[in-house]
C-alpha cells in the first residue's frame, strides 16, 4: 500500500472516531480516553485513535490533511530538510 492510500485510510478512521466521540459528548456519555472501547466498525490498523481525545483527533486530522496535500503536490518527504 502506498503512502497516500495509508494516509487516506487513517484520515477516514480519524474522522469517524471524531464523529463517535462528539456524538458521545453530545449524548452526555462519559468519554473513554483511558480504555480502548472495542467496536467492530473500527479499522483494526488504527485502534489507537480510540484512545485520543477530541482535541488530539482534531490536531491529528489537520496533520494528516497537510501530509496528504504535500504528497499530492509532489512533496514525498515533508520532514526532509530543504537545502
């Protein structure tokens, strides 16, 4: 699997997890950040997202969107130093 597909899958999973957490908050259910709530619709590769807070998920989504935009623009190593 190439980098952009992996980022897209993680981005999709992060967005879905953010929706779940926001729905729980609006339903006044206690947010579970200290334990892993297992649900069959979660992508097993990204179960760690369930441990993130809403704020952490929002930040992570922003980073993934920037990484994906960089890849689409032809920047394959955004963390590499510019010479």
